[in-house]
C-alpha cells in the first residue's frame, strides 16, 4: 500500500533538508520513493540531485502546454533512485503560486506518475492558500508531519497548520491526519521537552528529535544529503530513525490547536528564566 506523507512548517525551518534525508533513508531501506517539491523556489530536491535545479512542472507547462509533457520532462532520478519532481510556480509577481501545485498534481495524475511505496510532499511554509493546502484537501497527503523548532514563531506556524488539518480532516477525500511532530532543533534550552509538550497538548506526539549539527551544512555545501555525505554520522542515524518511525507509524490524529495565549504561555514556561 502506498504511503503518502507531507511535511509542513514555517518557511526556513528545514523542511527540505528533512524531506530529502527522509527520502534518502527510505531509499536505503529498499523502498521506491517519490519526492515532490511544492514550493516555487524549486529547491526541495536539490540535494538529492547533487545540486541540480531540475525543470519544474510549471516551466514545462508554460513552454510546451500540459498535454505535450511526458514523465521524462518532469520526473528525474536522484540519489538512491529517489524520483524527484518540482512543482515550481508562476513568474515572480504574476499569478498564484498555489495554483502551480494544483496544476502539477493534475499533470502527474494524467501521466500516471503518482506511484511509489512512499510519496513525500515538501510543502511551502504556512498553509497560506487553498493551493498549498491541496495535498491535504484532495487526499494526496494521508499523513501530515509538522516540522518545528522550539522558537515561538515556528510553533505558531505549526499550530496554524493544525487548524488547517482539523478543518480539512472531515472534508478531504483522503481525510488527512496528523502523523506527528518533528523537532528540527535550534539548540535552545529545553527545546526537546518544549516541542514534546506542544505535541502532547495538540493531541499528537514528538515522532523524532533532530539535533542541530554542522554536518548538515557541510553536506549541503557538498551538494548531498547527510545520508549520502556522512552515512555513519549520528545525524544520518537520526534521519534514518525518523524514516523508520514514519514508516512504522500507525498513530494518526485530528489535532486540537492551541489558542494563541495558550501557545505563548507554553513557550514562556520553557523560555523564561
């Protein structure tokens, strides 16, 4: 049975780094993996492609028209055999980026390209419009994982996404659910416990703590995932454990978002002297 997961979180929190390392780890488990970057910056799959920015579905639609596109035009094989797709978006300042995601899914459906043991959707920042919520709303993303740190604005974004999951859970074709919270650490005091408590308060669980490690930046400077660059490192093992936890996860929840005052009080309890 195909497992479809989506990673959401605040812009810049490390979703693409986390997604690519999950995909690399899953491929190392012998699974067929498809990663779809749902961000106009088109950099979700870059480390899997050894630094290459692959042509986006939206670029191909503009150049050829959607009926002339083949799988070879938009699906590229990266590290470990992971198949990579980038949705792309409109020209800067023109149109809605969320519509690029909608068009991408329509093209991939027509091409029969949405098949794998695991599909990983790497989605831009907050759920800012219906287009970016599409993986949840239309049943593509069966499991949503929130990527956050212990910073208040990161938790605020994660909490907002919980609101979208709750709103869409009863209406979407696939009835999306929250699979868990991933803490991508910023080395803040008591950060793991803060994010674990946040996960518990929204009715979910901390599925993995990813420590902050300079090997991540070194790997990216060498245009690789950590899994490929330093497979024996503690950081690579953290990503492999996360991938295993996701594959084995059977707990799917409809979250209970916190009120803003509750969220601020939670952060204050851990951050204040």
